[in-house]
């Protein structure tokens, strides 16, 4: 079965950095577009970043462009989200998504002083 396991969340001060990882299994990873979404309390889940199957194409939400970088390692079946210059409004549960179908369990990111 498909499994997406996120890690790397935590508490960080404003201006800090984190790197999220999502380890995937149960499907052909190197042919799948992968995405990161986030959901803050009381808000809808929103797309943060997406990367094509080869890593050659990416897109970002306007709110994170220039601060976040999505990447993937097809040899390790893993997708990453590097988050720099974090802001309190980045606080949310971050979810990994595969093929617009499958979801991980989420990892909490809290940006606070």
C-alpha cells in the first residue's frame, strides 16, 4: 500500500529554517508528481509547492516563493521542502501528497519566538 511519511517539523524562531522530508513507498515514485500542502488552524488546506516527476519543473505558492525550495531524490524515494526565513504565518501542519491522490499524516511546523 501507499505510504508517505513526513518528518522534520518542529518549533523554530522567526527567520529560522527547517527541512521537511517525505519518504514514499508503494507506488512508482519516479513517475509521480509530488507536492507539499499545509493547513493552519481554521483554514483550508493549501498548496505550498509541487515538483514534477524528474524534478525539472516546480511551482510555488506566492506566499513562499523565494523562501521555500522543493526537491526530490528519486534514488531514495524522498521529497524535501527546504524552508528558509520562516514567518509566524508559516505555522501549520504540512502534508506530503503524491499524484494528487495520496496523503501523509502531516508534520507540525510552528514558527514562534
